[in-house]
């Protein structure tokens, strides 16, 4: 487990941001989800040692977040949600400086900075001041400074925030490449569920400062794949009623039917279609999106 939390609580005066959060997060690309105010950013800042928990324990890569915050930060690359760039520095100056802050030799930091700016696609603008960068370039510079010291774990807080569709796609492509780096792990906090679904293998969902669901993404989505989606050529209403009379659970959603999966239901569909004189044009498992799963979990919570 790269991250462990046991009863983590954080209060800001009378505001309870985290309420006894407990989780164990495995290696790999991980999605951290939750509505606004769920405690995602507070959780990340506790992991980084930027905040101290009110109560509870936590560890990152085996290091206690209370006792060894510097050891944790040496091994983490953090891309914060909000603009944190030093405006008077050039792109290369900023990323090299962040590499030195993270413990790299100045010459190594400079070389790594050039490499990372090339990787994220702003190499040609490396000598421009970051205050002159567009939003997309600023996000890429933030990604570069998170990568420069070659950490073991990346924490990305809303990495596609403020980007137009083209910039968002390009950022997601970069994050996919980062997720494939050997022996590296990545935790993405985002409210854009398609981004997480596209990249991550495991998700943790927070609400009101607590973990309300977590697990393998495909298993989480697979729990809802108990419905067949069906389209026919013929009288949809009559066919649906015939299936109901035969014992199937059917919901009409023109031009489709949703049929609950059960033993033998596929055979029942084709027998009924033959008897009704209709043609089955499409039959498949109804795929549930992460957004569908998230809404169901939140409704249950």
C-alpha cells in the first residue's frame, strides 16, 4: 500500500474537513473522487505534511506523515490545483528551482528541467516568464515541476482544471504516459469523472470527510452490468409486454429496451422475438460509466 490512513481527522475551528478517514490505497494510477467540500484537497495536504491532522495516523510510502514529513515530500511530486507558479521566473528557471528545492544537485536539476519541459511540450517557451504563459502552458509547467525530481508518487489535484477541450485531451495523454512509468504511482484528485475513468485502475470516493466507497474501478463498474440493452425492428411496446408476460424484467427506453439479466434471459429474448415476428438488431450488456456509479454511491450515502 502506498498510502494508509487510520482515523484521520482535520478540523478548521468548528469546521470538520476530515472525519475519521480510514483507507488503504494500493500502487498504480488511483482516482480520488468526491463532491466539492468532500475533503479531497485537505487529505492531499495532510499526506504532504503541509497540514497536521487533528487526530489519527497516516503514512505515505511507509513514512509516517507526522514524524517524517520531509521524507514524504522528497518522494512525492505534487501538482496543486491553484496557480502556484513564481511569475518572475522563466519556465526553465522555475522547474530547475523546484528540482533544487526537492534536493537535486543544481546541474542535475537544470538538466532534468530541460528534459521535463520537453516532455510536457513547452520546451520552445522555456525561456519565457511563466506569467506570460497561457493557462494550458501553466498547467504543463506545473506538471513538469512535479516530475523533475523523479519521485515515486505523484499527487495531482485537478490537473485538467481550466483547460479547453484540446488542452484537456493533451494533458490526459501526458498523464497516461506518467501512469505507465515503471515503479511509479499516481493519485489524481478530480471532479471530472471521465478523466479518472480514462486513466485510473482504482478509485477512492470521499463524502463529508469520510471514505464512502473504494476499490478496483472495473469491479466497481462491473457491479452495475446486470442489464441487457436491446433494440429490435418491430413493435417495441408489444415486444416489451410479451417479455414481461414471459417473466422478464423490462424497462422501455425508446428506441431500446433494458432487460434485467438472469439465467436463460437471452434465449427468452430470441424465442419471444421469433414468436412476435420481430428482428433483434442489437443485444449487449449495458455498460455503466463511472459517473453512473458515482451518482448511485452518492445517492446511497
